[in-house]
C-alpha cells in the first residue's frame, strides 16, 4: 500500500510539472505562519528597519493576511510574500520559491522563442534571442505592449511591486528583465517594434526551449580574464570573488602585470563573494601598508532595556537619573532599543598588507556597472581614495550586508539583511550605489553592434595619462 501511495505521489508531481499546473499544498495555517515568520524576522533582525515606516509595515502585514489566504496555489502565495518583501527595498532581503515551483518559473523561454530583455534608456529592448529567430526578431527590437497594456503600465502593476532592490535603477533594470516572467504554461501577447519601426505581434507561452543557440552568443566568463592591450596597457577582469582559485589565477598572471604602463580592472560582471578574495588582489595594486574597509553595524536588542525605554522620552536621555538607578548611557540605550534603533558597532581597524614587496601602482581604470555587487563593492571601498584609480562605467548594485537565511513552509526560504556597511567615514552606499568618476554606458546602437564602448573609452583614457 505504501509503495502504491509513493508511486501515486510521484506520478502527481510529474503530471504537475508536465502540464505546468501550479501546486496547491499549503493549508491556511501554513500560509499565515510563513507570512508571520517573515514579518517577525524583519522586525527583529532587519538592519534597515529605521528606513521604513513601521505603521505602514504593520498595516501591510495585516492586509497581507487576507491576501495570502485568498491565494489559490503555492506559486501565487510565494508571489504575495515577494510583494511583501519588496516593500523593504533591500537587495539582500529576499523570498525564494520552493524548488518544485522555482524550476517551473521562466523568464526567457517560450518554446520556439527565447527573448532576453534589457533596460536601455527606460525601454524594454531585446538584446538576445535564440539563433533561429535573429531575423524575425532583430536585436534592438522594443517590447511596447504586453497583454493589451503599454509596457510601463504593465510593469508598474504586475512586475515592479514584486522586486526587492535597494536602488531604483536596479529595480528598473530587473523590472525589464523580468517583464515576461511567469510560470510554465503562462501566456503573453506582446507587440514588438523592430529597429525599422515595423510592429509585430507574438503570442507566447512559457515552455522549455530546446534550441541551445543564442544570438549574439554569451561570452564565457572565466573567473579571471587577462589580456595585453596596446601601449603597455593590460586588462584584468575579475568576474567573481566566490572561488579561492582566483588567488592562484592572479598569481599566474602577476609577472605580466608588473610590466603594466596602465591597467584596466573590470568588475562589471562581479556579483561578489568573499571580501578577502578581493582584498588579496587589491593589495598588489596600491602603495599603502594598510587599507580601510567598510564600517559595519548590526541591531542590538536587550529586552529589559527595551521595556524600560518605553517609558522614556528623548529629554530623559540628556542626563543621569540616579533616582531611577540609571545613567545617561542606560537611558539612551533603553530609549533607542525601545524604538529598535540601537546598533552594535563592530570593532574597526585598518587591514594591514603583509608579504607584498613589489606593487603595481600605475594609472588604473576600474570598470564598474549595475551588476557590480556585494563583495565587489567592498573591494571598491578598500580602493576608495587611491589617487591612481579612476572608476568608470555605471553605478554599482548598491547592496551588501550579511543576510540571515531561514526556512518558510512548503520548502521555500527567505533572507533578511542583518548588517549595515558604510564607507570608513560613515558615508552610505547601500541604497545609493557607488558612483563612477566617469560615467560610461552602452547605447542601443552599441548593443545592436555588440560593441564594448566602456572598455574602449577606458583604453583611450589611459592612453592620455
């Protein structure tokens, strides 16, 4: 009997996957628990709690109870949690669908079609397609209508409210990329305007695309890429700080770097990883004996202090209250904890550079972009103030920190950012991004002709130094 039940369960799962039906396994109690679990962890651990309106947040929680109970399947339930999470506007605070749902969520695949969209000057531009459709849908075509709605209206109502991001420009980029995101079997009717102004209509349905070829093809990004350019200028792409192998790869090309007259460090595709891995590269590129990294803080909660603080006003924090048995410090801490804005400041000291005798201190351009994130942004904080460094490109992702990961009902997960990082002087970059010294970005024409004008501009800049 147990064998038959197990076989039946497997058969049901396969059928759901095959026909794109959305699972509906969560009961009402689990739905409320998952919502409440996320709300609780945010209230207790979210480091940027001071940046949100607590009354709005609590009111939204109450509203979401009815919303999650009204969902008719687990996919829609987790979509509601994504909506709830997006209110916090943080790129390191997210909700993740269970694997059985996630494997059926599609963004670019529509059976015989694959469409990759990029935000270029506020427009949803096709920047890649499957090879067989490159004539039918030329690169540079613009999506102008989705399901009878103009793109901006459709995004505003159906896409952007579900995206968790620390910065407006990343939210805009992700809204375009996820414009046609949906579950297997979901259907879209879109209108495309080609570069020649011809408008065509496509009826799309999310299904796996068997065709492997993509046009233009993706360039395989190695962990590290090195090449010699002209005029003694060398190019070094550090595409991730996730793998410690980067250190040995860097050591392998280091002898060639010593001859550099100028250097281009490309971090545009570096989404982060380990801060230490990036530091171990940077220490060869600066003249200093120490480097100053980001300052960090996290919320601190002592229940008794919070209880005392509920009876205090700001004026009570100005002096000792011996009659209450409390010092000025006690009063201040209690008041701040009552309002969830007391922070533990992590010990801070500069990072010493050891065992590096020969350095490469030459005019250096660091290429950055919207995908430069997390530990790659930490790299830039360490590099801040170096006179021979010039940042070129676009603003960085604008999000880093230490997420706390926890489970949700039905196999889902979520994370909440628990640590705030700033420049050494306290200047914030989370929520703002790190701004380049020289702005440079690809235009629509550059995408159409697959031209890296940012790299070209960096090379021309260094030739003049």
